C-alpha cells in the first residue's frame, strides 16, 4: 500500500494537540502588529521552510527573522510560515520572529489546521491569513473556520485540488471573501504536476494562487502567464535566499498571455478527457497537409493538429496552405476546433520563420521545436511552445529535466533516427518509456498505431500521443480508414 503522508501528518497533529494544547506548548501572545491585506494585487508569497516530506532537509539552519528580511528586500508582499513541526520543522514561534523582522509583509500561517480555535491562535501570533485545506476539512468545519478568519480581519486562503474541493469553495464564497489556491503537489503522495493549477484557474476567482513546484524564475513566470494573481514559492526561495529577488521579478514581470492560454487549454483538455474516458490520452495528429485530412481528424476527435514547416520533410506545408486548412477547421468546429501546432526542425530556417509568423498572428496556437533548441528570444512569446526531444536511451532523459527548468511544463519524446527527424514509425524502447512514465507526464511520438495503442496506454499511461506516418496512405496524405481505426482503438 502506498504511503499516505497527508494522513500521517494529520494524525500526528491531533496527537500533539491532545498532548500539548492548541498552541503546541507555546505561551499564547497578545497580537501587537496591525493586519495586512493578503494578495490584494498580483504578487508572490515566499516561504519560511526548513524541510519537507518530499525533499527532506532543505534549509535546516534557516533563521526565520533573517530570511524574512531577505524576502521583504526582494520585494515580496507576503511571507508564508510553515508551523508544522514533524515534517517541516516549523513552529508558531517562527511567526513571531517573521512578524517582527518584516513588519510590512502579510504573513500566512501555513499548516494542516483542523480546529476553529487554531484560527484564533494564528491571529494572536501575528498571522494575516491562514491556509485552510479543503480536502482535510468537512464542509461545516471549513465554513466555520473561514467565517472566523474573516471575522478577525484575516484572509481565509482556501486550498483546492479536486472537484469536491471546488464545491466546498463555492459554498464558502457565498458568505465569505477569500483567496483560493490550487496546489500542484498532491498532498497524499507529494508528487508534483504543474498543469493541475491550470485545470482549476477559471473557477478560483480573481485572487487565485499557484502553489508549489516553482524552482526557477521562469517557473514563477509560467504561473503568472497562466493568469494567477499569486504564487507560493517554498524550497527554491528557502534553499537559495539570494535568488529570492529573481523569483519575485520572474512573476511580477510576466503577464497573462497566449503561452499561458495554450497550456491552460491543454490542462483543461486533459481534465475533460479524464472525466469522459479515464486513461484516454490527448491525441495529436501530425503531418497535416490538406483540409480533407484536417477536417476528418477533427471530426474523429483529434485534440491537436500538427503542421510541419521543414524543408527536409515529405509532409512539409507552407503559410498559404496552413492558413487555408486552419481557417476551414476553425470555421467548421468553432471553439471545439483542435489546437494547431507548427512543427519546426531548424529555428533559423525560412520555414521556421513562416511558422513563427503564423503563431505571432494567432493562426497557430503553438510551436513544437523538434530536435532543435527553443530560441531565447521566444521566452516571452505570446503563443505556446515546447520541445520535442529525440531520445536514444533513458540516459538522455536528463534533457527533459533541463527543459522543465525553463517554465515549460511538458516535452514530447520521439525515437531517435539518423535518417529523419520525425515520422519514421520508430518507437522508443520500453525500458526508456517506463523510466520516463515514472518521472513525468509522458508525451510520446513514434511507432504508435491502432494495433498497439491499447498496449501503450496500459503499459506507459501516456498523457499525449503523437502520430503521423502510421495514419498515412503515403507521406503527406492520411488514410481515412487508418485514422478511423486508430480513433476507435484509442477510446
């Protein structure tokens, strides 16, 4: 049975409170500092964090007061203080120290609060907001705690991660103004998926916060580009405090844009598939060159269409052809039209410039950089983009980790071939796919067909599959029979 860390934390808290009292043995102070607004405008929440169940020791020698001063100087408007002792090595005393050292910052008490009286304790120690985790509280208790928080002048920060959590949030919102956050980390097993917050953002309200999983300034920018008003950053700030300012600036200098819109569409597409047909991957049909193939692919339920802009490919298209095909697809399917992706193999080629022009014009939703680097100047582009990595073995999987450091939540993996950059029909070996599937949400291309898609889904659980040559009558022309057979099989 998998370890349930969340339940362990809760049971230990209950035992500690029974033994030590609601203040965990600390003398209850009288609040001295004035209340501060929490996430009234876009900003960061940097965290005082010594350790965690997933990472172990992070910054055991951390001084809360000095850390708070560094965070305040970095420009954060809010500081999160972890007060859980067993797994995070925090305490209520940390709030007092942070409050004194950063008098102008809002303070969030971050803990696994279970009882309404804990809200009053947070107020007395100097907090301006309290974290209320919807999944561990009943409807009645959550509403009671949120109402009490607001009555004291503090901000309830309600964390959601499931549809049931959203139901609870809506009940609270009917009577209490609150900030809502969604955690990219699953508290049951502490696995991270940075697209989970994107699934929920449209239902969180204006003061939505992206929690966890932020390691770099570009990650912070990703949260803002999705449309989040706040981002909670723990390990990356606590472990490397001199980098705090870059993390803050990464978030504040970004804005909601087409890049975020693309990834939000991907996240919500995944959520819809999970609801309708659990286990079914997102389907991208690549190598589209004509309207007949594109319209049939869309009719059969393809989620993304790929248009190849590469002089080397027998499936290459151009600006005029792609514009015409995409216009017909959007006219027929409207808001339900598949996302359209331009595939480039050389980022400085005339063909790549054509694709980039279509993306800048809003015709293509994203660019896939297949076997080539993403140009640095595109990091603030107003459209989606990601990389396709051609892997020879699992040893090269580190390249994916490097890719994710750039605030891009997914990468496609394709089998390496010396003969061609894609559309070869070759598949990555099973051992490599197993390794990748255990480490990240798997986007895979190469060697996928109607004959093996069920086995692939069962063995490797891909989030997205990308097909081209397996669906063709000949390079550049799809087979209607093969497309229909695949779309039946994938469901």
